[in-house]
């Protein structure tokens, strides 16, 4: 296992609550990433694991008890910890949501690199059989009227609810992610990006240079709706790529024309890190989501014959 050499302290605001929040990432001798809500109960540890995800349908990954101790929007921090090789840490947080920072994983990674890491290699889960999660599986769990509303919205926007996330075997030595986005907005359109992480310095540097700074995104026209429903209150031009109402441009400058799909790589890496180790296999994300990432992990681990385990050193 690998942990931090020293404590990392970061402050910001929650993208949904808009409230200030502080996190303290501490070295740990206990395997796993654990959050601790110090504003509620400083003793209770909340495992950042796929089977402790309480909500993944609202554009983020939330762990814990939704009516009690929980932490929202952990995916960017989880991606930063994973790419840095950290699989053991305790994160004290004084609110229900990790700080959004600049909307990417970059600042988290820089702070981890500043203090350094110590230890060996992560536990590996070698994918042996293909497993797939489909968007239609999620929709079946929704209330009938909500499903009808989504169907109408898809028709009006000329969208197909044919998204999926698939894990399949590869050489067993890397996490090979291919993400594809297809949006009706002209500024996004169809975008595909591939990233391979194999624990080498090269794959770490590639993530830093080509992916880490990619920010989350959303439509400017949706902000008022989100705020009325308790979401997006901390979103602004410093932490979100805002698409204009016509969908043919953004209100702030893009770092890359395909920054949108690069951010989906961050989300996928962060969600795969909730496995408790390194998923070694090919991950195909077609119109993927946090919910699909979580379902595919649950399917993978539902049958021991789907994977092999190689213990960390």
C-alpha cells in the first residue's frame, strides 16, 4: 500500500452547496481511502468504496448514508489519489462535499506531489470476464413519470439513451480507458479520448499534461434549475466550463477543444478507484456516467470468477 509522507490541507467550496469546506488528507497505515466528517462525528470512518456509494445519479459520486454521514463529489480527489499511487489515507472533512477547487483533479495532484508518497504498489484486480452496465438499467429503477419525462426530453433533444460502460480483459497490466461523448451541442458533438495507466512515470506524466486540468462542464441555462433544487450553488466560471444557451460555444475559454471528454477520463479514473485498488482491464465508456461506473464495478465484484486479485507490495 502507499500513503502520503505528510498531511495535505486544502480549502474551497462545494460545487453544489456553495459552502466553504476544508479537507485534511492524512497518512494512514490502514489500507483504503476513508473520509471522516469532523463536523458530525470525528470517529466514524466512511469508506470510499463502490459498495458504499449512496448516490451516483446526480452528476457526482456520493459515499455513505444519504440521511447521515456522507460525502458528495469525491471523484476528482479519488482520481488524484489513484494517479498518485495512493491507496491508503484518511480524509477529514468539515462538510458534506469535497471542495470543487478549479473543477479538475490538477490542484489535488499537485498538493499530493508536494508532500510526496511512501510505500509499495496497489492491489490489482485483473478483469477475467466482460461485464457491462447499460443506461436502460438505471432508467428502469426510476419512477414511471420521471422515465416518461426523460423520454420526452431525449426525443426533443434528438438523444438516444444507449449509453454503456464495459469492463473487459486486456493484458492484465494496465487500466486502459476509452471514453466517448456524444452531445447535441455543437461545441461538444462527438468526442473520444483514450488513456492508459500502468503505474509508470510516463503514464502519470501523461495524465498530468493531457487530462488533470480538464474541468467539469454544464449548460449555463441549467444553472438556475440546479440551484432551485439544491445543486450547482457553488458553480461559477472559475470551476465549471459553461456552455452558452445556443450550445455552440462556452462562456469561458477551453484548454483543449475536447476538454469535455478528457474530464470524463478523470471521472472514470476516480470511480474505478472506489474498487479499493487498480482495475486492470479495458474500460469502454460510451455516453458513460458515475452511475454506470458504479454499476459495472458492482457487476464485476458480484462474481469472484470475473476477476483475479494480486496483492500489493
